[in-house]
């Protein structure tokens, strides 16, 4: 689970409701569908930029932080109406575990297990005043979140505040991430439910 600085996300990511609606064969299809550009409707692209993220602590359903992520994060924002916007954030990269409870909280995981991540989220339509501080196209730079295992990330910026002021109605319309660790298993953590786990 990604730290996004959104209170509604934190509550949603720890929920296990809806497990029956998600199957192990569907994650890649669901991610591709929900994070396709057309999911934000037709509008003018105002942000199409990427950042490298390091030292991002990843949380599990038990409330623990079970891995550190290194990501390439792709920010895409569309202007869908007067002062109205929709965003899709796509992540790809890898994780390295710390010892403790597994992300799905069905067992334990040793330190040093590596695997791949793919996923992201789509926002609701929100309003705000366009005021970009970050590059709107191209490479934003390297962001060191400096997270600890209590979920404190002093280096993590709130990306939406780098492009807008006076934001109203910002929420998550869909979110999901797929984790693959070879023989240690796969875990799909999404709005539609959780499937699998990564453990010893």
C-alpha cells in the first residue's frame, strides 16, 4: 500500500471487504482498465510527468509496514472542465521486505525478499486553481520519502499541492497494486479486495 497522504485511503487500504469479488487472475486486467487514460474521460492533458521515488514504506492490512519501495511514479492529470480535473497515478518498481507480519497478515515474511510492484490510483473529478510548482511534462526528479517503519515520511510531498491550490472534492475513485515475489507469492491489494499474500 502506498502512502498518499489521504485519510480516506488509509481507511480503505486496511479494509478486507470485497475479497470475494476479486480473483487471482484478474489483477492485471483490472489495473489496465482502471488506470487507462480514458478512465478520466476526455479532456486536455495538463500534467504528464514522472518522478523516481525511494524509501517509501509500504503498509499491510495488519497496520504494519512490511517493505520499502523504489518506484517510478507517473503523474497524469486532465482538465475536464472549468477548474475541474481528474488524475491517474501509475506506479511501477520493486520492493524489499523487512522482517515481520506479511502484507496480507496471514503469516510472516523474512527481511530482504525482493519483488515487483505495479498499480496506482485514479482520482475523482476535483476542482482547484491551477498553480504548478513542479514540471508539468517530463522528469520531476528523485524524491526520497525518508520513511521509517512507523509510517513517518518527512520527505514525501503531497503531489496535488504541487499543481493546485484551493482543492475541493479530491478523493480516490479507484486504487490497486499488484506485488509479485516469485516463490514467496503474490499479493493484490485493491479497492475490490485483497487476494494472496507474500510470506515465508
